[in-house]
């Protein structure tokens, strides 16, 4: 019994061991296959090749733009409102075809109707005040007339009556005194009676003089005094009446304006057309405006556009590096993807002289609006569609060309990788550089060449130096970035070596390194022993390339060659950067205050490190003092603009830049 149990356990153990063994074998095979696959994938780089072409090269500038009408009826809000604007209650559907008089937009009138009621009350009060002022003028005029034709005449007649009585009294007194004097001569009247009669004559004469003086005063003084007062009252009343009339007119005008504003809340089409919403998106991160019910719109703000479908154009923004190639009247091919890629003919109407506002503070690269008229636009074209415009600059026959994606630009140099048969004795094909690739019997390596090109479009570069028609260029050079970087660094190391290896022994001695540092103007190699990895007392091309790849400090060696005095003087006289310096000065003036945070007229280490492109900023420091002055920066910008213009407006390679 014990034996059977033992045998049974033995069999189970054997089975378990077999299963474990199979699992180990399977896992081992899987690991081997994975390692083999990984090794193979690492060994075989994913290079893709294309033969250099020769043929007709079309130098074109290709940009994207938006289709719009050059003749737009702009439907704007004519309703005054507070800062928040007036609300849209209803708006016609976008794309609708409308005829003259059709309702387009209805705006909220609630606030305006409240203002209308308040203004009506104000105007009624102003009208009442105006009527009272007019009545005051009439009262003052009547009072003057009442005095002249009533009070004055009554007083005048009363005084004249008193004068007549005084004259009568004087005449009576004179007759009496004459009679008394005759009687006195005969002794019938005493002297006392005669004196009394004579006194009566004097009193009557004085009384008449007083009455005549009173009449004269009334006519010459009192009348004028009263008239001055009445005239002043009339003028005062008239001035008050004019002020109230003006106030009433202003209040009435404001009432009429409010009524007109209410009428303006219903916007109708002034002509037939297709409705296009005037949606807006701020270029500087501000709030957008979407035309819809509930949105607020400001006075004079566009709500709808009614474009003329017979006058269509494309507005495209052209990079500053390519704007020099665009001119008025230039032929353009316009392709609209929404119309199944239909291509139309166009012509450049206008190129703005100033860059678009949205790019002034956001980027060093400016864009200029260019307007292209579409000749014979089809019925299906609509505003707002995206179009691609291809503007022909010139054509080049029998031109060597490569695709733009084969280009690798680095520090103002342009490179390509080309395919070469693998040569085990070629140092450029070592594992550290180009490496060995391909299947057995078809092994190849890649080498780097510096190229120059005259122009480019979105597809090809027009090569002027560095490649031949039979070369096979790598289509995806950045897919193997380590190989690419090592080849660039090795190339620059060999260039530096060719400049400073005076004894031509293939390496740099300490003396030659000191000469190189002096020529550069700064310590390019600060520690000779740190670069001399094999301690043989010389720095070869591989050691120099490793230094360049690691520190990026010697990238400008290529342009540090000495210039003969005659050439330097001629270059200084001609100043090939003159026309570009003016453009650079205008550009720098706009964003320099932002970059120069402390306002000291130069960029220090902290300002350089915080800039968008510290590497380019360091290159601008030509005197290597660790700071970039405004003048240095302008010169650097002018060089970049010149390189772009000469190359067709792309990047900053030795042959120009990519479009």
C-alpha cells in the first residue's frame, strides 16, 4: 500500500517537471525571438530613399487663406447701448438667401422703451416751461405798451391840464394886478392889497413853471427810465424763452433718436444676397463674438455680411521671408478643397505694407496679408471656405531637385543624408557614424553632405551645390536622430580640423588649439586633456566631433575665417545688409521693450535664457561678452532676413531657407 502511494507521488512529480521544462523552453524561445527582433530592428534603420531628380522646377509660394468677397454689404448694429451691448433676440439662419427688405436681425428694445417713456415725461416738462417763458415775453411786451399808450399818456395829459390851469391862474393874477395898480394910482387900493396881488402873480408864474418842468421830466427822463426797465424785462424773457425752446428741441431730438433706435432694432436687408455671420475671434486671446440669439452686440459692430458672389477673393497671410516674392498682378492658382479640389485662376490684387496686428507681440516672424482676386468664380463658391493659393515666382529648367522633407537644417547650415555602398574601411561608415544597414549582399551606409539651394516650394528644393542626379537621398533623416546628430557633429569637426590643422596631420596639437581659441574670440576648448580621450597629445576628428555634439560650442567655427583687408573694406562700403537692417530695426523696435525687461539697452544672461530661442540669442552675441546689445540683435536679425530672401524665404540654411 505504501509502495503504491510512493509510485503515484513519483509519477506526479515527473509530470510537473515536464510541464515546467516545456514552459522554460517556450519562454526562452520567446525571449530569444524578442531579442533577435529587437536586435534586427536596431540593426536595420528605417531609412527611406529617393533618387535626386532633374527637371522643371516651379518656384512657387504656397499659402492657405480664406475666401471672402471684395464687395461686402456690412450689416452693423446701429443701436447705442451701454458697455454690455444690446442683446440679439432673433437672427436669420446663416446661408439663407434674402432679398431686399427681408428681416435679418431683431434686437432687444426693452431698455429703449423704458428710456422712451422717461424721455416723454422730460419733454412734456420742457414744453410746459417753454410755454411759460413765451408767456413771460408777451407779458413784458404788453407792459411796455401799457405804459406808453396808457400810464404815460395819462400822466402827460394830467400835467398838461395842470399847466393850462396854471396859465389861466397866471393870466387872472396878471389882470388883477394890473387893475389893482390903476386903482392904487387913484388911491382906491392900498399898497398892501397891491403887494398881495403882485405876490399872487409870482406864485401863479412859479406854479406854471413847476407844472412845465414836471411835464418835461415826464417826457425826457421818466419815460426813458420806464422804457429801459420794460425793454430789459422783455430781453430777459426772450432769453429765457430761447433757452427753453433750445432745451425743448434737444429733448425732442433725443426722443426722436430713441424712437429711431427702436426702429433700428429691426434690421432688414438693403439688397439681395446670402447671409454670412460676422463671427469674430480675438487674435490676442480676447473674448470671441458668435452671432446667435442671446449674444450681445455693440454699436457699429458687424453682425452679418452680404457678400457679392461675383467679386470673390482670397485673403492669405504670407510669411515675411516670402513676401519679397509676391507682387501685384502675379498669377495665382487657387484650390478649394470643399469644392472637390477645384482649381481656379486668380491674380494678386494687393499686398499689405504692414504685418498683421496679431503677430506683432507673439512672434518674431511677421505675416503680411495678401489679397488674390478669383477670376470667374463658380456658383458653388462660398465665403469662409479655406483655399490654398500657389503663387508662381519663376521656373527653372533642368534643375536638380530633392523633396523638402530630405532637408535637415541646423545652425544656419543645410544638410542631407545620402546612401552609399557600405565600405568597412571608410571611417564614415563606422558604427559611431553612418553605420552598416541593409540585407546581406546589399549593405549600405549613410553619409552627410552640406547642400545649398536657390529656392523651394512646398514640395521640392532647387539644389545648387552638394548633390548629383544619381544620388539617393534619405527621405526621413530625423528618423535616426542619433546617427544624424553624430554625422553633423563629425562634419563640423572635420571642417574645424581643415581650418586649424596647419601641419595637415589629421589632428590638432595644443598649439593649434590655442590658435583656434584665439581666432574664435573665446575658449572653444577649455580643457585639452578632457577632449583628448586617448591621451595621445592630439585631438582627432572623432574627439572634436564628440566635443561639438556634446557642448554645441564650436558651431560657428565655419564662419570665423579671416577676411582680407581689401575684401573687408569693400564689404563695409557696400554693406549688403543695409536694406535688411531697416526692416530688422522696425521689427526689433516692436518687441525689444518686452525682451529688455530692465530697460538697460541690452540682454543679459537671464534675459537670454528666458527668450524663445536662447541658442539664436547666443549667436547674436558677436563680441562674446555674454550680453546681446540692441545693435547686435538688429544685425543678427538682418542676416536672417537676408538669408531667407536669398533662399526663397524658408529657414536659415547655408543655401537659404525652406518655404
